[in-house]
C-alpha cells in the first residue's frame, strides 16, 4: 500500500520502530563499532519491508568489549552481524504474540503464538 502512496490510518512516528544490538569481544574503536552497527542494519533491510520509513526509529547499536584482545576483521564481523540481525528479526517475529485486533505472524500462518 505504501508503494501506491497509501499511508495506513493511525500510523504514527515510532509505531514501527525496531531496535537491535550486536556485540563482539573483538577490539574495535568507535568508528569501527559505528561501521559494524551500520552493517548489522542490513539485517533489518533483509527482513523488514518497508524499513527505514519516516515513521520508524530503526536503530542498531554495536558493542565491542575488547575481551579477546584481538583486532576484529570488520568485513567479516559486519557480514556476520547482518546475518545474525536478520535471523534475530525472523525469530522475534515467529515468537511474538499478537495484540487485540493485530494477529502475530504465527497466528496468521495458522500456528500458535
């Protein structure tokens, strides 16, 4: 419906917000952690449609504890972070329970929430 220019009634800013976090024990500086969060954000785009609309507050945070003492390969970490984020979104949708008038994904598929 959004592609046709139709905005669902009652849609307000923040109603479709997704917040996530990825963490690693690699050593990353602030700029690298920011890039990791950006790459993990791709997991949202792989699983949520539409994503990043004007009604969303979609945000992904990245944490690097540095506990391993080793620098992380940012390309590898980012690829894994995006895949893990996508898997987490799918799992969350499958495990979610519906609200009155808003069935869950499992309920729509004929399963139990």
